C-alpha cells in the first residue's frame, strides 16, 4: 500500500495555473475522435467514442463513466493522454446519451452491465484496437467504478490494471452506508433516486436540469459554456437510464410513511442484491480520490478499499471534488509513470 500526496492540507491551484496546464495538455484538442456503435444484450447498442489515431498496436484504456455523465466525462483526460502510446475507448453506458435507453429497471442489473463490459472488450480487437495486447487498462469513475471493481474481479483475464477516480467498491459502499452516519448524510440523494418513476426524473429535470447542473457542473473549472451545453444535451435525451442503475442495484427497505421516505436511517439497511460477490481484485490499482468529494467520502472509502486488493494499490488524494477524472494536470504526473511501470 502506498499513499502519495498531501494529507494535512489542500494544494492550492490558481485559475491561471489551471488554464496554463490545460493549454499544455491540450485544451484545444489535437486528438482524433471517432464514433462507433457496439451491439449489447437486450437488442441494444452502446455508443462508443475512440480518442486517438493509429490505435491498432497502441494500448487501449477503456474508460467507464458514472452518474450523470457520459463518454465526454473523459474528454480532458483523453485530450491529455491519447497519443503515441495510448488510445481511449469511451462508451456511453446503457441508458445514457446516445446509447440505448432500455425501458425496464431490470435491464440495468449487474448481469447486463457486466455483459456490456464483456461486449466492449470483445469488440475492441474487431475494431482494430489494442490488437498487440492481450489485456487493456480499465479507467473508471463513480458508478463506473462500482461496476469496474466487480468486472475486474469476475473477469481478470481482460484487465491489465485498474485506474480509479473516486471509484467506490460495491462492498465498501454498502458497508459504509451501514456503519457511517457521515456517509449516510453524504448519500442522502439516494433517497430521491429511490423514488418510483417518474418522481425522481421530474426532480432531476425541473428548471432545465438545474439540480443536476449545480451538483455536477456548478463550480468546476472544466465546465465551460460549451461543456455545459454538451451535458444538457445528454440529459435531454433522458435521465431515466442513469437513475435506473440505482433502482436496479441498490435496494432500500420500503418506507412506512411519506415522512419516512426521506429518513437517512433507511440507508442503514441498503443492499446491493445484484452485485453479490466479494470482488477481490488481482491486478495493480491506482486510485485517485478528491479530498473535497461530498458524495463518496475521503478518506474512508479508499482506506476501506485496500482490503479488496490482492495486488498492489497506490492511493493518491487530489484537491478536487467528486469529479476527479476531469483534472489531468493533477493526475497525469502520477498516472503516466504508473502506467509505464506496469507495461506488459
């Protein structure tokens, strides 16, 4: 176990320095982006964007976003990392943006989500990606992390290493909901997303998605007007699919009254009935965590995650909120040497 970074205080990054670093790593992108569609179970497709050129023999990084984003959650990191050595494979997961929006909650259980991941790994070499390599890197954030821990444990033959960005392990999530009042308070939004349709959808979409915009984009340096419009366009295509990931995979006891519906103590008994494994992983892990994350809390989440890593894990706190994948100027100085040290 290795911890890297500053624990006692936050690193102060000025806006001028942030803008300078963005310029250096590619705020104006020189990366080629191409669109693809991958068939998945249930007679649907995943929209996938590949960032990079001449990707056949380069190492692929499959990047799995969380709620309520889409493939472009990885745009800043891809602009910075795609090049001579790496290509980025960035799907809209099922229910998001240009991928199929399945209608039934049961279409979003772990069975289908893990199947989608296998489909993506099988598709890559057929599309001329990662052909010189037997495995690929797996980057993940938020629900993408929840899924990627389970996938890496279940199908280690596909994964070279796990690159986590505020990426909660399924067992750690339920454990901390059961034991930590601080985490239950941070997860109070679960109670909204647990509402039956269309109540949660109406809440999220009211006032032109102002709740989602504030929570996701509110004070983030990367959230330019163009990026905000991109996110709004994605949400207007539908938010039910993303909410259904919660409904399908996190179960709360039924409330005994309307008042009880929003009692955070319901979270003491949350379960994850479709993610049923212990999910130990046997690949190297680098785990970035925003010390200002108010949804999945530092340091309790990464500290508890160590127990599920059979190979090495490096945990790096960074001065961000929940949206740590958007800040390559903070992550690349650690990530690039780590990738180089773990090449096949």
